[in-house]
């Protein structure tokens, strides 16, 4: 039936909206990041310091670099992913870039973040600062869990609401499509996915943020930067006001038809 096809298409749209694509950094930035980490883990400190900005080079000592090298897991990483990057261009200041990478080892994961600068579009990127964070696989597995076990009741309720909000929207869409003689059906179908406000929760800390003066389409999902678990899950939902209004309209129309079957109500 037609309404089933439309509902299936809407479900696919929800999945597409909630999916994220891995970023692809600029090749020049990616090359500097790779060389910086390799120089650090292999002890090529002269090459690393030559790649720093003058300000950073004046602050970093070989002893500090040796401490960082000892902190890293031994050997080369078995996996490497760019998880975030951005570039800022200003007319009166150096160009800047930020990049973050996850590096995988058999028993550990490493998060590498870099701040880069260059004096012009043709100049090479230089490292203005970097940071490495190491965690073992057990810690990372614990941080990626979305289980409500051990969480306060409020966090569990927020997780349930995050799941129910888009389900209510899909329910409203199906109800709208299955209701015959509903005027402006296409408008009600769109309204079914409309929500007011945006609520977010850091799943690790339980911190909640809200932005009430906004209108969202779907507006629900679970997001996290990276794959290993260095960054927390962030739950996002919206108040499904459009879905409630659409369901109320469908219910009112059906009730009117039951009480006055001879009338054309819509």
C-alpha cells in the first residue's frame, strides 16, 4: 500500500539523518599529523621540533618529548582514524587548523589532537601544539556503553524519551497516511516530524543542555565523536509537539466520523 511505502521512506530518512560520516582531512594536514606522531614515537625529536612553530619550539624541550614518547604504547598503531578537523582563515592573522585522530593498538587506544598554523595558503603547516591521551581497551569499552545500569533514574528516563520521540513521530506519520479524506495530508505528514526545542545530555556526566527557542525536524539521536570511546555519547531529543498535534487531529477526525457518519469531516 502507498502509506506503507511512504512510511518506509520516512524511516530510511530518519536513519540517514542519524548517521554520521567519517571526516576526510586536508591531505597536507593529514601528512603533518602522521609525521608528527611517527617522529614522536620513534624519537626523531630534531625533525619534530623543526616542524613546530617558533613559539612552540621555544617551549618544548627534548626531555619533555622523551617523557611523551615513553608514555605512548610501543610500536606502530594498527589503526588510524581522523575523527575531527577544522580550518580557520583570517585576513590579518595566520591560518589555523585543528585535527584529532584515534590511533589503535592491541591493548590501548591513543587520542592525538593537534593545533596547526601557517602564514599563507602556500606555506607549510606547522605544529603550534599537540596533545596525546592514552587509555586501555577496558576503559574504552566501558565508556562506549549506553547501558542505563548504574545510572540515575533521570538519565534512564532521558534515554527512553530519546528513543520514544522519533517512534512517536513515525506513529503519527502512519496514522496521518492511513486516515482517508484528511485535508492537507501532506502538511500533517511533515508536521508529524516537527518538534519544539532541543534537549541534549552528556551520557557520561549526566549534564543536560537545552535550547527552547528552536524548531526541529526529527531532532532526536545519539551522537559521539570518534569510535574508540574517548568522547562521551551525547543524547539529543526534541519535544514531539507536531506528532502530538497530528495524532490529535487524526483522533478528532475519527471521533467526528463515528458520531456523525453522514457528514464529510476533514
